[in-house]
């Protein structure tokens, strides 16, 4: 999966009434594992990327009040594509590591398979029953250890513009909208064709081919790898069907011709150029950050045809750290349901722990862009129903190839076959490096 969450968070503004905090801090306190906190205190260091929100939500201060002998410091890199190569180098050399290291979901399989022996088994600290089954399994090593505790997930829904749907003659009630395509991505594309028949001038049904392909593939159990670890994206019928369906939507003019998270795509949000998009919780903050003020309340959220996930991270603890035991306790506390609920309220990171879904911070959550939509309940249902997905070490490379070097080409005039062949060539070249 290409989870771009860490890339875009620096541009995200507040999500509703404080649900998503601002820009990522690429500074932070330096110092590796085991540094002294002074006055006999133990300092626990965290290596993070993007805006994970622990500091912003006041969780460090809360933990230090509960544990006066602990000092917490974080070192934040803004983008995961800069953070992760450095993490791999530190793990490989077993040096320069923080007491706690964040790992993005697109990288967790590679870390578990190649570096798992250097990380603490956190099943002794986190409570497995608190976490979504599929989230817990993502951080499992081949020998069954759990080397990461889930911080958040990105359950998939569909965000749509009620005003544009109404003008195109489609229903606007979220239950009726979800019923248009329940259980079937082809029905979703058919709804797009119905929209396009009476679409407001200059608008498309969906924002981008990449967003559609991401959503479809996120709902599949097997995508790019099989359970034995073999690369199967070229022979997996589900991948080719998703690609072809997205290409058909592009050929019919149902999706925009921009790549997500690029400046040109941002302007399509600001200028209301599309009516729907695949939408994990963190996307609501991006929508707000790029929209004009009068767009508030015009959006709503409906269930996706099938549940899936886009985004999420883990906290891992290197065995080599001088404070590994205390670090593991902190990682477990930061990812416990109570703290994940607080984090969602402040930061918009959706909990990976179902007990948090019944807490008021999640259950009664609202958002400025989507008005009275019960976003906590909607995303909770999607999270519970998401498949236990096979994640391989090079998922991000394959996903990026299929989107940025594949289906986008159809929206720009190439045939579906040309786009597929280009994507395969690009992916295979990158996998061979």
C-alpha cells in the first residue's frame, strides 16, 4: 500500500473542532537511546515521522506526571521517505536508534521480516484483545512475535459533496448514498456514470484514478503478495480487475486527471471540481486544509462499497536500547485505547483499538466539513470490517507504480494496456534494484 499519510500531514489543518493538529515538526530533541534525563531521571527517546500527535495531545506530559522518574523526548522527521531509509540503516548497524521507533504500515512487513530479531516482542506489554485483529497481525514476525504496537488505522469511507450530488440528481442522505454501491465497486463506478450524465459543468464524479485504485485494492485480502511472501501483483486477478475498473472509469471521464497530493490536485479540492473521493479519517483534515471556507458542511461521509484501510503506524522498541523495558511500557501506554481516543480528539488519528470506539471522544465525534455526520461511528464500522490483509516488504513500490505510473496515464489519454505495461515495467525495474 502506498500510505501517503506521512507526506501530506504537514499541509493538514485542524480537523473540525480540533480533531487534526497542524504541521509536522521536523526538529525535535536529539539524542539516542539511553540518554540521561538529569537528576536521576530516565530519558526515553522516540524517533517519529510526520505528526503522530503524542506531544500535541499532551500525552507525554500526562505520562511524566504519572511517572516522575521518566523524561520523554522525541526526534521527528517530517516525511517517512526520509525517515525510513535512516531507520533501516540504524537497525542494520544496530546503532543510532531511539528507545522507541515509529514504523509506517507500508514498511512494517519489511521490518518484521528482516529486522524482527533486533526488536522487542511487545506482546508481553500490549494487550492483544484491545487491538483490531488485522492490525495486530500486521506486526507479526515469521516466528510469531509482535514487534510493533498499532498507533492508528485509516479505515476507508467515501466522502462526497452533497450539493454536487443533488445537482446531478443523486441522493444526498448518507444511508441512501451508501446503498447505491453497497458491496460492489462496479456499482460505485456505475453511480459515477449516473452522476456524470447530469454533472455540474467542469466536475467529475471522483477526484483521481489513484484514489479509486487505492480504495479498491485496500479492500482485498491479497493484493501484491500471497501468504507465502511471493510477489503476485501481475497474476492476481483482483489487482488486474481493480486496475481495469479504474481504467474504465478514467476512459469514461468519471475521474480527474491529477495525481493525489500534488498542487494541481489541491486546486481541484479548492475549486470543487469533483463530487467524491476515497476517504480515511485523516483525509478530512486534508480536505479542510485545501478547501475554501464556504465548503464547510457541504461534505458528508458514506460507507465504501467494501471496507479497507489506508494508513496507520506502529511503535517498535529496539532490544539494544538501555531503557528497553521502560520504553516498552511507554509504547504500550501510548497505544492503549484511552490514549488513542484522546489522540483522535486532538489529532484525528483513528484508533486501532476497538474499545476506544465506545469512548465519547470517538463515538460522538463530528467534523466541520461534514456537519452532523457521526464520523466516529462510520469509521469504526469500517475499521472493524477491514480485511486481514497480506502486506509485503515492497507494497509501497508496487502501489505507487500502479497509480503514478499506471492508471493516471489512462486519465491522460493512454490506453489501459499501455498504462498497465508501463506500470509493470516501472515496478519490476524498482523491485530489481
